[in-house]
C-alpha cells in the first residue's frame, strides 16, 4: 500500500500552486499512485515529475533570459543554458557570485537535489523490461523525494529573497529618507502651511522579482511629519501652531544586480492621507 505521506506531499505541493497545469499533473500522479495493476505506473509518474521540473524552469528561467545574466558563461558542451544555470537563475536571478557571497549565500543544495531528481526521472521514463512493475514502497518513495526536491526550489527562492531583504533594509531606509527630503509631496503639503518630514519608518520590504539585470522591491511603511500652521510672524505673536502625525506610504524601487545598494525609484512615493479627513 502506498505510504499516505506520498499523497499528502503531493496535495500540499498542488495546493501551494496557483498554476492549473501544475495542479493537473499532480492530480494525474495522485490517480496513478494506487494503480498497482498498471505495470508502468512509476514510469508515468516519473514522466510527470520530470515535466513539473521542466515546466518550472521554462516558466522561471527561459534560456534567453538566463544568457543575459552577468554571471553567465556558455558551457562549451551545451547549445544553451544548462539545467544547473537555469536552476541558479530561478533561485537568484542575475545576482553575480560576488553579491551572493556578500549575502552569505552558497550554491543551494536544492540545485543538486533537482538535478539528481531529473536524472532519476529520466531513467524511469526510458522504459525497459527491468524498469516496470515497481513495488508500492519504491513508487511512494519516488514521489515523496520528487515533491520534496521541487518544494526545495520554492523554499530556496523564498530564502534568497529574505536574505536580499535583510541586506537591503538599512540602505532602503536611507534611500527612502532621501526621497522624502528631496521632494514636497502634494498630498502632505496641502495639509498645512508648511510640512516637515521628520523620518520615514520602513515596515515591509517585498522582493517582487529578481531578473537578469535588476532586483525589484516594494516598500511600505509610515512617514512621521510635522505640520506647521502660520508664518514666522504668526509664531512670534503666539498665533502659530504645530502638529505631529504619521501616514502610511508605499514606494517601488529597483537596484542593479551588480550593486544592490544603488536604488532607483520606479514609481513615485504614494502617501495615504485618508485618515486626516476621517
């Protein structure tokens, strides 16, 4: 009997995806798992697992894009990017070796696991008389190992994004402050005679994408401001007033993969002042 863990891992993997093709392949594998009467049960499952990985690479790491990365070097034995190079891109985009070292990132173990998975799946898909009628234990173990390796790709992408976020947090805070100091925002300026930005506090940093040339980051937080009401003479007469408040903001940034601390604002800072009018 197939170990229930194989079904569980497969369903969790499918549930975590919003891709209909991935879900369909997982349904196909799940239906094959208990079919002991099918002599090529594992062979068909292996084909589906291999295509799941191939599809992920086609989606996350197209050959032409990988070849534009600053770290890319054509393998003389291959006509295009190798599977290892595409897996690297899927996880860390165009970030070169020096930047990955700065982040404290070594080559993820999932790359070796996925290459092993692909080779193992390929072995089963080449059906031979001695590669059919596999027992339940072998079938279940293959599915668990396969889905675990595929999950590893997702986990490595998330971990890399976390490393990038932590590395950029201080630099983003400083860049955001300079952005606020360098421009008078209409939505703040209309609320008083004069508005002083005291300090923006960065709350959430989201690494939205790492492609062959840039890291794209979304930033949200709160900006503390001082509203000044009245002119200098008003204050001298004791008629001026100040008020402190804070408002949420969001901004989109990007930095080149070769210099993560060099930011460019890709969309103007947006400050939500709706609470002022409530």
